[in-house]
C-alpha cells in the first residue's frame, strides 16, 4: 500500500498512551508497549496504593506518567455525565492533581500530563465551557503539564488558547462517528477488539490519513498520541500489534 511505503521511507514519531491503574490486571504487560501512562486518581477507579504501584511500574519502563482525572463516579467507572459548574469542574480536577502529585512525589517521578477520563473526556470535547474549566485547572496547578484531549475538539483548542501544551489524541480501539466524535459505548459497534484492525486504524491516523467512520465516510483528523484502553478485553494483544506496526513502519515511539 502507498501509505505503508511512505511510512517506511520517512521518519515519524508517535506517542502510544494507555489508561492504567484501573484494576484491570494488564498494566504490567502493557507498560513496555507504551510511552505514556494515564493513571486513575481514585475518583473513577484506583486508590493510593494502585497509583504508587503503577507510577513505579512506569518509571521502571521509562514511561511518562499522567493523571487520569474523572468525575467522582466509581459506581459507573466514570462514564456518567454530571452537570457541574465551571468552578466545580476546576475543583474536581485540582483535587485529583493534588492526590496524584503526592503519589508521584513518593515514588520520585515527575507528572508530565493530564488526560480526562470517560464522560468528562467526552463532555470536554463537545463543551467549550467545560473544556476551558479543565484547562484552567491544569494551568493553575502546573502550566508545564500537557493536556490530552480528543483530536481537533474543544478539549485541546481550549488548552492551547490558555497557553498550555496540548496533545491531540486518537483511538486505536474505538470506532468513530462521521463528525469525528467517538461512537457511544452503548452501541454494539463502539469498540474495536481485533488487534489488526485497531493497528491499521492507528497507523492510518498517525500518517495523517484520518479515520474511516462507521458509515464508511472519511474523517480528517491528525493526532500526536494514540490511545489503547487498558480495560479492553484484548488490550494486551492490541498493544502488541500497535507497537509492532509502528516499529515496522519506522516510527519512533515516545511521549508527546
């Protein structure tokens, strides 16, 4: 394929990130395959011990660590949307960053980035007010942190408008709507569980070819970081395939 020829003849870099510390059991197997770990802060999953253990595992593998912030919603794994004011959102994010920073300090590791989780992530992508509130909280806590968000959405646009570094994110293991949003998890076709399909989608995105939506249309998007979900049923197989495909096609895998 022409896209594969160009990948093999040019030098590219890509960040592979993974949501971790959520009690799904595959963190140790996934960590060597990624360059950035988004670690749950206890509000949708995880706890202090899990944070420390996952941060230490990331340090061993040379993986960048970030706070995976969410709504306070352990009952539904952070996938319930809440109507909170901008002030409440800022407080929510700052609370979790403070918790995560303590765990990082205990291990002697520096936090590099922040990535919202679940319903909060999707809300910030479509809601400029929420996106701005999240970005303000991150900037207040540490203006050198990178904010991860859905590619070409309000999430990253708001961060950049406030002077933060942002990383446009796309997904190897999620299907896309024609407008560039993620297919809702309540739909049967929301997840991509086949490693070869996930890796092919990720490579296409990383090379600037966009993504094919569920209706067959082509969605134009670019991304600096590709996510594989640590709680997916085939997470390790997808991570291995993704890592292999990028290496075979001449990519350097490193944190955004």
